[in-house]
C-alpha cells in the first residue's frame, strides 16, 4: 500500500557536529532542531563557515552527526548502515553542487542519462526521463552539446536536470548560484522553486547569496552553527518563468 508523501520530509532533532584539527576541536553545529517541508524551497543562508554545508551533508545522509537524530522521509538515518544509506540516497535524493560536476566528453543528454542506469531503468526509459528533464529546465534545443559548448548557467541547468531525472523526493543544492552572474542565478533559483511546486519535491538549498532570499518559501538564517531565525520572506514580485536566456 502506497503512503502519501509526508508534509514534513526532513527532521533534525538536537543535531550536533564537531571537527578536530590537531589539538583544536571546533563545534560546527550546536544542538540544532528543525523541520523541512515537502513542496517548498527552503533556503539555509548565512556567512561562509557558519555550518550550513555541514547541515546539508548531515540532512542528506552524506555525513553522520555526532549527536542527535535525522529523519528523512520518516526514516531514521542513524539506523541505516553505510550500504543502506547509499541506497537511500540513490533512490530518494538528488544533488546540485556549485561546480556543476559534468563530464567533459559527454553531451547534456548523456550527462543526465548516466546516473539513471544505476536505478535499473531501461535505456528507453532513461532517455525519456533525461529528455523530459532537459526540456523542463529549458535546454531541449541544446541537449546534444558538451559542457565546453554551454554557458555556466546552462551547465548548472544540466546538473539540475540530472538530479531531477531521478525523480527524487529530496533535492539538495549546495551554493548552486555562486559561480553564476545575477541573471543566470535568477534562472537557477526559479527552476528550483518550480521543481518544488510542480513535483512536490523537498528542495533544500544552502547559499550565502543574499539575492536568493526573496525567492525562497522559507529562509533559515544560520550563524556559528545555530539557526538565528526562521521566516517566510514576503514575495512582492512574481518569479519569472526562468527559461529566458539572459542578455550578455
């Protein structure tokens, strides 16, 4: 029997994390508790070094906390061993990083198809999903181009399509606009916002880019490993469709 996707899709309860360098032990997350909801773009903002990327890594199962619990899609990640965690990430999560992480020799369609083979999809289904995802991010006409033939904004949209094609419940984006100019950054955040709304996906984005604040459904401001505020920004402007090419 299929279960409805929970409204709260990610939970952290009293999560703490420290790192040791030589004799110095630094606490990066202090007893942190939060809920993240499906169908929303949640932005974790704050200065570099405040712990937001570590929090993203823990919520996505890439790192384990020193203390506390993390629940993702109602599963306690602390109770999953390494192999089970890897399978959870494969089946339920998508990642978008600052540096695109594309293969120079593959065209956009091949970039998006590649991870789908690990899901056991047929080549025909993998191609269908890859093409649909590239169309969704506005790159249908450019899917046969390699990274060297694409702009920075287009490369990031390929990376988003690659994550989207997995049909993830949870989409994690770590500084997805920091390598982009204002116009391309706007396109990327609009696409992430639309994915949350259209697919009911939980989109959790980490960024120190202040331009993104007005485009999130919810903003968690972090500093020194703590959440200082949790607010819903007032959206005075309607997001653009997000697929126009920015002028040079």
